[in-house]
């Protein structure tokens, strides 16, 4: 059995900052872009190595899926993984290799997510997984069906019965909005009955109680799983 230090992810400092990926691709010379892609691939190999060592077939499956991505998708996926690693490390706790299913969910969704804010939530989820190795796969499936507007509406609804977890989530959403490629004003009222409300209800995140929308137990768990763990750590210091 590997020791905790062997399980820790050895991620190189890639320096990847791909907010506004489209503009960045146009500005970066072909040679520099190729180096960024190569760095993303080598860094992914380091992330995947512990999984391949303990479960060769699963490691090969994830590697094959990564290899089929186009270059921009590989870089975007690794930007999310690198951001997750940084958030986990900032807590001062050991950052372990994420479980294969959660890593695959993050790679498959972050690589093609054009909304920088939602991609930020994927990095939060992956950071939580690196720290706990206890994120339920259903959380990722739900996140893959949310827009940033849905996530903002969850903030408004959580304010009806605020808790420490929902306050941290609100802060995480504000940070996610700061990396979004454009402003998304929230015009939805938390007491309304719109498509977004129905969508969140169908996902099991909210329920109508005495004429007020409020979070379900699943909704509270979802919020905790997609909150930046470094924010939570800062709140304790």
C-alpha cells in the first residue's frame, strides 16, 4: 500500500492561465502554444500515474479519453486540474489522487465547458475530491447539467435559510463569476416559478415549502461539494 506522500499529486507549476481561452490562442505563437499543450499532457501523465499503478485498465481508459481530446480541450482540462490542485494545497492539507470516476467526470466536462464560471466550479469539486476522496459521482452528473445562472439562483434560494456552508458557496460563486468571460446579471427572483426553478427542482436541489423555495438535503450536499475548499479554510483562520 502506498504511503500518503506517494499518493500526493506531483503537479508541476504549469503557469496555465486560460481565462479567455479564445483570445489567448490567437495571441500565443504556434511554438509557445505547442509547449503549453505538451506541458498539459505531461502534467496529466503525473496526475494519472498513481491511478495507472494501482488499476492499469482504468488508467489506460482515462488516458485514451484524454488523448482523443483536441489540443485546446487538453489545455482547458489541465487548467481546471491545476486550479483544483492549487486550491487543495492552499488548505494546508494533503492533496491526494482523485478517484478515477471523479477525475474522468472533471476532465470530460471541464475540457468542453466554455463558461469559465462553471469550469471554476468543476475545479472546486475536484479540489474537494483531492482532499476527501469522498465526492459522490452524482454531484458531478448534476453539475454537468447546470448553467452559471442556475448556480446563481441557488445562491439566492440558499439565502432564505443561510448556513455557514451556503455563505461559503455564495463566496465561491462570486469568485466563479470573476473568471466568467462576460457578466451574467441575475434577474431571477428566488420566489418566482421559472424554468430555472423547475430545473433545479427536477435535479433534487430545491423544494417548495410553505410558498418558499429552499434547499433540499441533496442541495446542501451539492453546495458543499462545489465550494472552493481554500475559502472554507480561510474562514476558519
